[in-house]
């Protein structure tokens, strides 16, 4: 608890251009939860280097993600926004937690298996211990709630296991966090391969970027892969149309039933166009705000610096407690 409020922690990797999946699965929920909770939103650059990054691009993207958080409506007067590598306690706690995490449990992480397959030339130790750094991010701030997309569920489970194990050995040290995964938008699928998650690293038309221009957004939706049939109806096995209905619902606020009714007797082509326009309309004001924020580097630097100070203060409290419990001598 901070000032009587429960705590939220979440983050996004600056490893690609953020998609509407990132928006629906995380950013949108962060904005609606931030006033009810004390929130910390992180740009997790240390996680990004588990896959090779171009240094100049990583630097540029870190600023872009920061500006996007603001543009989407994260209020820096209410929430703490910061860059992970600015708070050394993340790496410090990760090392401690590494020693309380089992090789076997990390081997079972599906994201590790997927990423190892995709990066077979670079299956580094960081890729393997990635979930421990993520656990450190969350446990450092004693977070109660972690709003994420469905793909992060397993990482939240291991975080809870690590926290529980540590608490079991040393008495209550960490808050055991709960995931917050919204049913709506928790898993947005690719428009070109609707059985796969929409992903930042997909360079093709399957991923819609928050910063894509209007024409690109509409073109991507017009080309979206749909199933055989013509009805606009949620149905088991119709991944393409189910995904489009989910996206439309997320961005329009309409329910599934309202959407099915609205498009009764109308074809896929018309529906795809409507979804594209709705998403493009919703992203327009975000893009405008993004352009304002990204062009004022002095302001971004100021916010980045104060966010890191706020986070570091809270993180230090947990690190001190952990070091004391495990038996490290305090610097005299
Ligand atoms: P990342 O950077 O891959 O994604 C950021 C957030 O977006 C969600 N997301 C999606 N939600 C719905 N549909 C999709 N297609 C989609 N794609 C991504 C993710 O679930 C995530 O919430 N390991 C994390 C970053 C992280 C983190 C943390 C998150 C590091 N430390 C601590 C929470 C707490 C990741 O790679 O997210």
C-alpha cells in the first residue's frame, strides 16, 4: 500500500513499434486503473537486450515508448513512469531471485521455448532467466496487481511462486501479486495469421501499429484474413472474424451482441472497413499527442528523471529488506 492505495506495476519492452495488441492488452487498462491504484509503469529496456538490439534504435524507441505512455493517457502527476535501466535495484533483486528460482521451472516457460526457436543463433542466459528479472520488476514495488495481456500469464505464475518461496523461507517479504488480464483485448491476434498473437516483431500486415497512419490501418484491416462464411458472428474456430469482433469491441466500446446485431446481413468486406475506420479514429488523438510529446525532449528527460527517482526510492526499501533477510551485512 502507498498512501492507502494498492499498487500496480506493469511494463512494455521497447523492442519494436507498439501494436494495438499492446494497447488493448495493457495500456488501455493502465489508463483506466491508474487513479484507483498507485501505479508504476516501466519501459523495460533491460528485457529487450535478451534479443540483439540496434543501440541507436533501442535509444530512440525508449523515448518513443515513454512518449506513447503519455499520449495514451498515463498521467505522470498520478503514476510513476520510468525506464528500467535507470533503477539498478531491478538487476540487484533479479540476481537474488535467480538463486531462489529452479532451472526446471524456467525450462518450462513457453516464451523461452518460442524465443529460443526464433533466435536459435542466440539462446543466451538472459533469455532463460528473463522471467526472474520480470519477477524482480514486480516484487520490488510490492505490487498487488499486474495488468498484462494473456501471453504474460505464465510469467505471473512463476513470479507468484518465487515470491511465495522466498516468503516461506524468510517470512513475509514480498506481496504476492495478482494478474489482471482483461477478457476483452487480453489476446489480440494477427490480422494475417489469426491463430497467432499480434506481435511487435511482426513486420508484415498482420500487426497494426499504434502509430500507423490512417490509410495503412484501413488497408491492413481490409486485407485481414477471414474464415469461410459470411456472417459477422462470434463462433468457435472462426479465429479471423472473432478477432475482428474483439478488436471492434475494444475500440468502439460496443458489446459482442450489439456488434452482431449492427452487422446482421452485412458482409465481411463492409465489416472489415468499419473496424479499420473505428481503430483509425480511436488512434488519431493518441498519434497527435504522441507527436507533441516526442518533439519536446527536454520535457521527456525531466519526466524520465523524476520517474526514476520515485521508483528508485521505493525499490531501495525492498532491496534493503531483502538484503537484511538473506544475511548480507549492511554497509557500515
Ligand atoms: P511485451 O513488451 O511483449 O508486451 C507488453 C504488454 O502488451 C501485452 N500484449 C498483448 N496483449 C494483447 N494482445 C496481444 N497481441 C499482445 N501483445 C502483447 C503483453 O501481454 C504485455 O502486457 N515480459 C513483458 C514485459 C515485462 C513486464 C514486467 C510486464 C517485463 N517486466 C513486469 C509486467 C510486469 C513483455 O515482454 O511484454
